[in-house]
C-alpha cells in the first residue's frame, strides 16, 4: 500500500536515513495524498501502461504509480536516495530504479526495449531547474509518448498554455502546443511539499497530438525562427531574425518574407500564432532553396 503520501511517514523515512535535501537537485517532496491521487487519476495510468517517472525522490509518487501501472522505471540522479528507494519500494516487483541524470538517458531506447516501441506515459514532480530541457528533450527526440503529466512551477504551466498577445507567450508555449495539447489539471500550493518551495506549482497534462496541428516543410527551421523571435522580445520580428542570422538572410530578404506572410514590418514575434510561424518558416525555406 502507498504510505508515503502521509507527511508523518515521509519524516520518518528522512530521519531514518539522515537524508539531507539538496537544493541543487530541486528536491521538494510531495506530502499530500489527495494531490498524489489526483495526479495518478489525471495521468490516466492503467495496468496496461509503462510509466517513466523522472525524479522519484524517496518514492512517494512511485508507490502510487506501481499500484496503477504495469511497469514503472524511475530515474533518480541523487545516489543518496537509492538505498531509500530500495527500502520504500521493496513491496513492488514492477519497478526499476535507475541512478542516472534523466538528460543523459536514451528514453526512446527505453520505450523500445520495455514497451515494444509503443507510446509511454511520463509522470513526474519535476525538478524545476530543468523543466524546459526535459520537456523539449522528450518531444524533440521523438520518443513515442502518449502523455506527460508533470508538476511544474505554476508560472511555467501558464506559459505552456498561452497564445499570442499574452505576456507569458513564448518559445515554450509554441513548442509545447506544436507537439501536444496542454491542460492544467491541478494547482498545488507550497504547503503540499517538504520543504516548501517559494513558488506555487501546477500539474499540467500534455497529451501528444496524433497529428501536428500545422504542417511545416522544415521543423528545425521553424523552431530556429521561433527561438530567434523571442530571444529579443522587444525587437521587431525582422530585427530579431536578422540579428540571429537566420539562414544567412539579409534584413531586406527577411522583410520580403514577412511581407509575403501578409504582416506589417513592425510586427513582433509575440503577435504571431503557431500557424503564422509555420507559414513564415515555409516562406523562408522556399526563399533559401530558390536562392541556392
Ligand atoms: N517525486 C518526488 C516527490 O514528488 O516527492 C520528488 C520530486 S523532487 C521535486 C525532484 C526529484 O528529481 C528529486 O528527487 C531530485 O533528486 C530528482 N532530480 C533532480 N535532477 C534530476 C535529473 N537530472 N535526473 C533525474 N532526477 C533528478
């Protein structure tokens, strides 16, 4: 039975092992059983599922996952947590703990070997310092993914859902929305963690699109353009893209592409939708391939 959601049991485990929290690993452990149950429910984990958990900590959410999933692989960077996990997960035979940095794990290989290449579910209370590289890594490496249900900083969850015109709209919003449908499913106050973080948190579910919402000739180029547009938020799109040296195009050539898109030359990147970025990317692509 999952017992660690109870704060008393968490404190007992931490004291038993003299565990010291490491700030550099973003260690804030969940101590609220209702939130844990909600995460598992919203992730839609069933006995058919292979689940990757990133950062199991002392194994609190891992216990819940073991009870709902067919198989769980939990990747934890902090070697001090490994003996604790061996203890707290000893009742389960459907879990493997890997002592690794998630950014160095070949997740596509893991999905191939453990789930026959079928889409996996990712569930995690993420270390906030690497939220963006983890999410982008999962999407860009084309790991077969069904959904990613993760606890992140509330502000970052908001950013993933935003559209043009909002202050929070940026490269992360566009990347997430290109690959998945984002939905904030639970908001979580600092009091649900030990130690308490300084910021509010939210659980966001990213359900992978079966088909991308826009088609684009060169995905990599589109993301280059998106990143360059938001790197210098206060500049016009034309200046942002020419400063970034996109495809070696001159400012005049970039202005031509923006005109072809049907937008004024004063426009900023933050006003463009995903569809417009995809179109602009195709216009730039055609321009460059015609010129070579
Ligand atoms: N899942 C636990 C919970 O909900 O109580 C712990 C969550 S805590 C916010 C984040 C966890 O991720 C910590 O256990 C931390 O050591 C681990 N972690 C941090 N960086 C990591 C990395 N690069 N790879 C794998 N795990 C990491």
